[in-house]
C-alpha cells in the first residue's frame, strides 16, 4: 500500500524544511528496509535483529536526535524527534519503542545525569547504533509506584554492589549497556550505568507475548553485581531523575501512537474503497463513512496536540502534565483507530496480511507502559485540583 499523507489541517505547512526532510528520509528508509521484516517478525515472535539494523538507524540520525552534536548525535529539535517516532510507529510499535528507549531512556539520562566520561564513552556509540541500551526501572513488584523500588545499591569499599530485579524491559537481552535505577541507603534513588557481561548481571528474554512480538522484551537480574564507583551517574538524584527520562519517552509515544493510528486509518480507507458488498464499495455506506470520519477527527486533534507540545519542548517550556495529556489522549486515539479499522475489515481484519490487528495488539502494551492511562489521568487531575489521588 502506497502511503498517503494524513494531514487534514495542513500541519505540514507549519514544519520547517529540516523537519520535513528528516521525516521523509526516515519514511522512505522504513518502507524499503523495515516494513518487509515486521510481519514475519511479529508472526513468529522473532524480534528484529537490531544489532544489524541499529547502525542503519544511526546513519539516519534518528537515535537520540536531540542530543548535542558534540556527542555524535544529530542535534535536532524535539519536533523532529516526534516526527521520527510517528514514522517509526507507523511501521510497528516495537520498533518505535527501540527508538524511544534508546533516545529518551538511555541517551538522555547519560547526557543529563552522567559524568563527562560516561557521555564521551557511550553517547557516540549509541547514536551510531554501534551499541544498544536499555532502561532498568520497572520491577516484578513495582510498576507505577517507583518510589517503592526494591533494587538496592550499596557502596562497599571501592565498588557499588547491586541486588534486585527489573522486569518488562525493552531491549533487555540485546542491550550492551543498561541504565539502572536503584535505592541507595545514603543518597536515595540513583542511576547506574551497567555494562553487559558484568559479573552478577543477567539478561533474560520474556517469551510468548501477545504484543510487541517484533521487539525484544525481558528481565534484568542483579545478584551481588559489583560495579566500579564511577558507574554511578553523579547528577542523578531522587524520583525526579527517572521521571524526567520517562517524560522524554512519553513525548515520543504521543507522536508514535499517532503513526499507528494513521496507518490503521489509511488501511481502512483503502480497503473501504476497494471492498464491495451489495454491489458497491463499503466506503459508499453511511456507517463506514462515519467510522472513517471519526478516526480522521481524532487523529487531527492528536496531531495538533503533538505539534504544539513539540514546539513547547523545543522552547524548554513543556510541563510533565502536558506530556501526560498527549500520551493519554493519543494512545487512546490509536487504540480506537486500530479497533475501528479491524472492525471495518470484517474477517480480513484479523489477518496479519493487514496491519491493524498487529497495531491493535501492540497498542495494548503502549496503553499500559511508561505510565498507565489511569496514572496519566491522576497526574493531570492533581495538576488541575491540587489534590493527589494516587493513594488512600
């Protein structure tokens, strides 16, 4: 299917030339190199070979694009990053997760909270796709309540010793480096840079997933994992540090979810024009047109939300609550569009020959991770009422 632009309010005219050029370059590469691989990877739950594909993404400049050029990245703006996420998730959510995790949850904290030595060592390699990273925050017993982390890091002489476990970690088994968050007795929550192969550090895959089947998801285990003292990210401090990383990734999700929604809309629109029932294309019937219009309206509102948020991000004026609103709204839009597209296609809608059923499965993960829909509701609710309702 040839891609057709979904831009009912001419938002494209608000983008600068660099933003449009990057988006189009990414789109062309993804259609040629990545889309052909996704269907089989999802069907067989055989994650994409990102060690082979990541350097290709690095050449495009899409890994950590907002990181300054002095560290080997593109030095682009956040609107550009959003457009990249949009185009990537139009192909598959697991692929966008690789981009958003590597950029917002690995490169961003090393840049923001790491030492200069950590920045010089890791950021250029991550930007090129020569190394892959993961983000260790979620635990078997801890999801939204990150203040209750059970993973502990203690300083013992000239080393840090970490014990604990992390679960549902994107790119866990393929990562060359992990940004890990742990409680310390003296300094509270701190971030650590943990290299693959460190004694006491184990990486395991989670299999038999019904969602994100084209991507690597797994667990990290720390059993008296001894790290040098300089593995700590010196500027990390408390809950605000991992939360700021999540804000960058959630911002990417808000754009990415629209990419999935746009793909579902395009597939449904083309199908409705071609599929005939009772002697006419189903697009000629009022109920089908209503469904297409509802999808288009919600996508357009989501695009306007993302565009304004992106400009606020570039100005350094975006608030976490605004990011929560975009993530909550746009993932909900993608969920609705995937369901509606599948519905319009009848029995064909459950075939993996078409993308909506795959997007539908993937979006269920996106709906939950990096802040559930309910958590983002409460974040916004606290902001507008001044009352926290996270616990009784």
